[in-house]
């Protein structure tokens, strides 16, 4: 599974209005029809939302499997359909920025921060980040929460109980930076069904990633 030949990439979507055509349509071109509101969602009076959400969720899944991060920069005084498109950033670990216009300071600063560099002149981002969790027999992994997808790798330290994205001890993030956070959950395991008295467990995190200058790097966290 580490040998999958996928190349990291960032797809940047600059949105100035909602989609009005195709399977990802948020609202029709008829100016008499207003874009759905929070009240419409509560009343389930949303003729396009469910279909559009399924479309963008499928698109996000495809992007995540290929290691592609999707960032959305929305600049408009009205809604642009971020609710339907939210999976594009959630699944791929991308950024979602909402501003009134592309000329605002908020947008410019957010865009520049994305390409920040470290003291070596390298971009502060990694691509195709694989996070593997190893643990002693006292602990079993129940799952993870964060901008990741499961690589569906079973192991002796994988619990039958799933919390978040579970059923595996390896996850993939399309990209990561110093602010990226994952929450890993464990449960105490014993053959007798009760925690061993005074028992201790050890956990190791193994991360593999690519950068703009290094094809593949490693990081070990005890």
C-alpha cells in the first residue's frame, strides 16, 4: 500500500458564485429562484442540495484516493454553495476561505500563508502523508478524526470497535502542514476483558510524506 504510485497535487478553486449547471448545480439560472437558505434546509425544501452534495462528495473521494488536495477560495457577497462543496476540503485536507472579494486583505493574506516557507526555503506542506500507528498489545486503535481517509490496513492492534475513521491502523492525508491535526483513539485491551492492573502500553507514530524538494520523507514519533 505504500507503493501506490500517486502524485501529490493541489487543486485551487476560486469561486465567485454558485454552480448553475450540471450535477453540481446549487441553484438554477432563473433569477426568480433564490438560493436555498437555512430555513429551506430545515424544512427540506432543497431541490438541488442532496444531489449536488452527493456529486461533490464523490468528487472528493476520488481526489482523496489520488492524493490531491482541493482548496476553495470563495469571494462573493452572497452564498456560493460551500455547504454542498464542504466535502472537497474535508476529505482532502484543503483550506476553505470565505471573503467578500478577491481584492480584500483577508483573501490576500490567506492565499500568501498557503505558500509560506521555512528557514530552508521549502514550502511548509507535505503531500501524500501516510500515518501509521504501532502499539503494544495493551492498546488497540479504534479510529481517527481529521482530514484523512482510511487505507484499510488491518493489524493485531486494530480494534473491532470503530470511533471516527476506524478499522485500520494507517491513514492517508492528501497534504499536511504544521497546523494539521489528527486525533487518534485507543482502547485498553486484554484477553480477560478487563484492563491489566498497573499495565502500561507504548505507541509509535510513523509518518511518510513527500515535499516539493524531497520525494519521500519519514518521521518517527515515540
